[in-house]
């Protein structure tokens, strides 16, 4: 008789007591029963640990770890996935709500892909529906073209179920980068990814959160990046991608990095414009915009100016 593979759910917590119990209810009641729930708390100062310990006392599949010092988001995530023992690893945020069939559907549909993700429904901070889902604002991608993830990302960490073998290539993580974006980039280099079109998570949006992909920023955001900082961040990301030792198309990635680096130094790079246009089918797949808006993006990256009034 074929053994049911173990799925590890990696949940990182930090001062998340307000919504944590609701999330844990959706984890312990999954229809897929061969799970372990690895919770790593990063020195919470609210009632998070009390909530976690209460659930752990009632559910044996919950395993709790507490950091002695604060590792930060990236360090805590890396520690959590390393503690997972399952053949599959599911990533989990502390304040979302999972469909009770989420793990079951992902395990049954992952097949030969190295990870599978899904659509998600946005909810307000108070849990009320926003009437919008991730696929409304971006195209979801399936396949094995890493160029798709050079400038845009459609994979949310909470939606990922991955084969643990991906960790060998994806770790260690560099602080300052979104781990879900990096996992998608690595996965499309070493294999393929797929998605389920159903919304299997209610994705809570917080106005002050860096993970709020609807960009519901507060009107006075003191931490908003300047244009130069945004440009430099993309340059650093492309350098990170170019350094990956298993790139399918190393030459292409290096060309993008060199062209963008030139753009950072001089505010001009016709090479970047040519590359973006040549690989536009892959590079702009995720971006749910018109062809004119695609031109806007190309010109803004090359010239460092806004061209929307000219081309739209």
C-alpha cells in the first residue's frame, strides 16, 4: 500500500496573536491528515506564544520552536523550512485563512512540478471580502521560463507547496529579498511550476504591510523608496539572479544584468530596451497591462522618466 507523503507546514510568527487562532483552526482541520505544523516564533512580545502553546497542547502535529534572539523575517523563514521533515513543504503566513482542502488539492495536483501554487482572495484587515483576487491584477504563470520572474512576481509565499528538494538549490537566502519571488525564480531554472486556479487562501491585507500587493499604503509612508532606490533594488535583484549557478539561460540573465547596470550608471541603456522588447513575451507575461503600458515600462526603465502621458 502506497504511503501518504508527509506535508510540513512552515509557519513563522511574530506578534501575530490577533489573527493567529483563526489561521491555526484552518491548519489543524485540513482534509489532508499527514501533516506536521512547524511553528517558529521570532521573539514575539504579545500573546502569540500563549496562543501557539494552547493549540500545541491539543494537537500533536504542532511543533513549536522559539528563537532566543530575533532572526528577522528571512532568517526565521529559513530556519522554519530547515526544520521541516516532510516530502512536501507548504509555506504559511500567520494571519491568512486556508481553504480546508488546500493541502489535499495541492498534493494531488503537483505531479512532476517542483512546486505548485494557487490563486488567492483578498480580504480586508477585519476579514471582510474585498471582491478581488490575485489573478485579477496579474497573470498566473505555469512552466519553466525563469525570465518570467526577472522583473515581476505572481507567486505569493502562502500559496506555495514545494518539494523539499528545491531547498538544496534555493538556500541560503539573502536578506532583503522576497523569498517567494526567489523560490519561483530558482524553481523555473531547475524544473517547472504549476498553479491551481481556485482561491485556496483568504489573503489578509494590512495597510502598513510590506506584503500588501494591492499597495494600500498609508498616505504618509516614511519608508517609501525613492526612484533611485527602486532602480538600485532591481539592479541588486538581477545581480542575485545572475549569480545563481544553475541558470538555464545564463548568458541572457547576464545580459539583462549588464544592461540594467549600465542604465543605473548613466540613466540610458539601449541594450536594456532591446532585451526587454526581444524577451517581452516572457518578461511581461505576469504584468496584466496593455501593450502601450508595456512600452511605458520599457521606456521608463531605459530613460528613467515617466512616459505614460506620451504613450497611453
